[in-house]
C-alpha cells in the first residue's frame, strides 16, 4: 500500500506538481493564484450508496448512555442533515466563545434529501462524502449566482459585489482540508446552515435539528478556541460565519449574528493586512469584510478597517471591486457615530469643539461619497438604474427602481444608505449646535435641504427593494436588503414629513425582508 506524503498539498497532488509543503499554503499555489486545498491526513472513507432517502445509523453511545454524534456518523447520516420532532424549548443563543453545557438533542432516525443541481466544476467535489457534498452545494446554490456556479468556484476569486455570502465558495476546499475536531466542527456548522436554508425555502419546521447542530457546533468551537488560544485559522472563521448566516435566517435573538461576526473581526484583526492579500485568505476576507464593516455601523463603533493599511494591503494583488472601494470610504463613518455618542457626556464648551470636529469629518466623508458616485456614473457605459413609473408622484408605491444587475443594486443602495447616515447626522449636529453653521459654510445647504436630500435617498432605497428581493436572487439578494432598508426606514421615521412619505411607500417589503429580525441599528 502506497502512503501519500503529508507534505504535498491536495492541489499539487491532483495537478501532479512539485510542492514545497509550506503552511498554511504552498508557494506553488500562491504564485499561481490557486486555492491551496491543504495537506492530507490519514483518512478512511467507507464506501456507501446514496439513494434518495437514507436512514442514518444510530449514533454511538457514550459511557453515560447518551447519544454522542461523531464526525464519521455525521458524514454517513444520509444525503442531507437529519432532523427530528420539535423541542418544547430552544436555548442556543450563546456567544461563540462560550459553551452551552453538555445537553445533546436526540436525532430522529430519518433524513431528508436536499435536491441540488447546478454542479460545480471542480474535482474537489468528488472527494467529499455525499452528505457533505449536498450540504455545501445547497449553500452555494443559495449564496452564489448561477453564472458563477458554472465556473471553477473553488479557484475563483470573487469579484461580484455581494454583501453577504461570497466567501462560501471557499467551503469545499476548507472542508476537504479540515481534520479532527475542527473538521467535525466545520461539518456540523455546514449541516446547521444547510438545515436553516432548507427550513426557509421549503417552509418545514426544523427548529429541533437546527438547534442540535447549532449547539453541537458551539461546543466544538469553544473547545477548539481554547486549545488554539483563539488564533486565526480559515476553517475556524468559516465556522463562525456559517453560524452568523444561520442566525440571520433562523435567529435565536435579533443581535446574535453580530456576536459571531464580532468573533471573526477579532480573529482577523489579530493578523497583519498583508496576510489576506492572496489565496483562500483573500477569498474569505473579501467575503467577510462587508458584514464586518456593517457591524461597526450597527454598533456605532470605530473599526480597524478604516486604517489605511487595511484599505490598501489586502488588495495589493487583486484589484478591489467598486463595492470594496465604497466600503473603504464608508469605514470611516462608524468612528464619527461613536464620537457623536460621546459628545453627550462632555461639558458644553468641550461638546461644541468635539461636535465641530466630527461635523468636519462627516462633511469630508460625504463629499468623498458624492465625488466617488459621480465618477462611478461617468465611467458607466449604460445607466446603472432607471425608474419604472406607473404612478403620479415619486413617493407612489408603484414607482420602482430597476437595475442593470444585482451588483449595481447592492452598490447603489449601500451608497445611498451611507449618504443617508451622513446627512442625518450632519443635520442633527447643526440642529443641536446652530453656532456650528457659521464655521462650516461649505455645507451650503440648510437643515431643511439636508433633510429633503435624506428623504429622497430613503425613498430610492425603498423603491429598489422590489428588484433586490426577487426570488431568482435566492438568499444573496435577501441578505443584502436589510441594512439599506432599515437605514431608510429609520431615517423616514424621524419626523412627520418622513412618516407621511413612509405611509405612501410599499411597506410589504419590510415583512418580505424579515427586517424585524435583523435589529440593524440602535
């Protein structure tokens, strides 16, 4: 029996290339911009057939008599996550750094076949167990556009400006290379997310199995973080992001997904920005970055992503997309929000000085956003969006904005959101400290004009939702709607004028986007 060398990565082995065995990725893969799929460990994969519906084997029994799921049992449990009857209660909302105790939920000996199509063009899929393959395929189908699924998604560096989920293209390679407890943890997280997607798209009530795998993943992750001293590892952050996406789809609490994203932010911030300039690390970085920056908005806290090194160095090998460039401009805003909140605790004289400095920063950021928007429009060969008018007024619910594609819709709705936030806080500072207006004559607009501009942009965001929430866009459309829609809604609710406009807009998009679950801003 020939034993595979452990210092040759899966990518080089498959391509019959020499490998220098460097970690975390070999030089051959890095120089050719391929995903390094990791190094082999001793692995025995039992042969099994996969009919439409299989009954998994009963889980092994621990010494205390309780069922104990193992990595091998999970992979043999059928073509999709197992699920069982509903629990009387569910208590699984815990931060990723804390354990939930040792309460296991029993598995029902039945399984549900998740039908998948759009096969991904990469041989890594033939190496995955059937159940894991189907779960990953289901996630990809819902978070990656169909056009991208026709490509080699494993070696594809995502350039499509999506707010949420582009990083899932790294899951096949990460899962193949993950072994031991961390591999079991990633499998469990993928299974939980796949179940959550199934529940959302089929209407099935799957709270019990989702809760089981969620809790099981948390226990494994907490143990892994303790042993690894909370060090960054690609598989580890992928687990946390799977749980974050699950919390958006099946929230235990409205803010729980922020906890997982916060853990990822800490792990990324512990490294240098150059680390994320290539390979799978760059793929994960550009996929995580939008949510990490939006989290800073929601918490009104400064973020390290505003530092120049984090703006430039991760993109020194791959050109940043327009969305990533927009996020680089917007990453400065959360610090202003944090400073505004701190003004209230200062004495009057100090408060005016601080307010003046913050106002100047907001005006500069707003000017940068306006200039960037003009350049973007000038560089476009065709209109990125247009009105589908069927009413008499701009506020009419039947007046919709339609976009060239979802990338343009994501880009402009988030641009307008950032502009709304700047305008609202500029107006608020001028109302609270009228004396600032004479020191910042460059604003040109009075508070009424600022408010009118804010309302107009909020209306445009609402009118964009019919396009973004189309069923064809699956979850990568739905997941990009929350922040802009909540921002627009809150901006319109600030005064009587805005509330009147809000009453004439299509409020059904609030329910369709599940905005009440996201708890975007405080």
